[in-house]
C-alpha cells in the first residue's frame, strides 16, 4: 500500500505564492490630475453631451466612489452609457484599482420669479427692481410704444 501524502504536499507547494495585488483607492487628487485628459478624450470625439456631465463638479467619496450629478433623464441615460468608458479611462490614467461610478439625479431648483414673456411684463419688472426708472419715465414724459 502506498501513501499519497507526499504527492499532496507537492500540489500544495505548486500553488502560486505571487505577491498580493495592491489595492489603490481613487482619491480626489488623483481624479483632478487626470480629469483634463479625460475631458480632452471626449472633446476629441465630439461627445459634447458627455462633456456637459464631466464639466460639472465631480467629487470622489471614500472607497473610490464617484457620484455624477445629472439633471434630467437624458443626461442620466448618457451618463449610464459613458460609465464603462469613463471607468476604464480613470483606472488606466490614475492606476487606481478601486473605483466605482454612481449616477445620481440632482434636484432642479425651482425659480420663484415669474417668467417675463411680454415687453409689458419686462418693463413692470424693471420698474419694481429700479424705482428710479418709473420716476424717469414720469419726469421726462416717456411713453412706451409696444
């Protein structure tokens, strides 16, 4: 009867003992150093809609998480389509191994001011903003002809 224990030891010694892969987490500084090159890449391909997303403030959170702020569903779809290419470029240029991109819709800020469509509305708004305008109009007898 043969014992197979020595053969088992040989198999265990053949397991590769290569150095563990170094995890390099993306930082804000690393992204800022390479952001111009990434923007130039998209600019050279005339991808203006992607550039509009990249021109906004991009912040890197702990664990290498990037949140892209988008406004509306169109920008959200564009950001989702460009995500793989953007991830590849960030990893390649920065050397970071731990990077993730999340797309988030930013809330649109409601404008409390009324829309000024007609010339009368515009003049009324300017008179409210600059009371001297109404005084000049009265003093010099200026009439508005719309």
